[in-house]
C-alpha cells in the first residue's frame, strides 16, 4: 500500500512540475522574464501554494534550467534528423550548418504552441541595457 501512495505522490509531483514549466514558458513567451514574477507563474499553473515553484526548482535559475532541459532535448531530437540528412546530401558547408542549426528550431516551433514561446524565451535578453559609450 505504501508503494502505491509513494508512486501517486511522485506522479502528482511530476504533473505539478510540468504545469509550472508550461505556465512559465507561456508567460515568459508573451512577456519577458523580468516582467513575470514567480508568484504569477504559480497562479497561472493553478497552484494554491505560492511556494510550489521554489519547492520544485529552488529559484528562477532552476526553473529556467528545467525549461531549457525540457525543450532543448526535444529540439535536439529534430536536429539529429537534419544531421543525418547533411551527411548524405551535397549541401555546401554553409547550407548544411544553417539547416542543422536553424531548421530543427523552426520545426519545433511549428510542431507545438509552446515551441514558439520557448524560442521567444531563449531569444530575448533577460535585461535590456544601454550600450556602453
């Protein structure tokens, strides 16, 4: 009986982590990291406990690492397809590089709504600073 309770708790914990990641990606993708609080992410994920995010990720950096791990792994799988094609095709080195680096991200963005949010997240700087004079 204890094993099933532990398994259920772990499953619920994993679902909560996924909800928090999805909420963060959506909020960050529509705004910027600096404009979204950790509390807003917890509320968007449907968490009644505002400390759920800190429990699962520690801090904003832990959350960002989880987002990158989740989405980068999926994009890397797509990248493998283009790497295999590049090995067989007669593309120039520039074309091969562009296809292997860019096309997996474009395919990922087209394949799921959160893919676009993820690309926005990694493309936006966390702090906008004035250029040094």
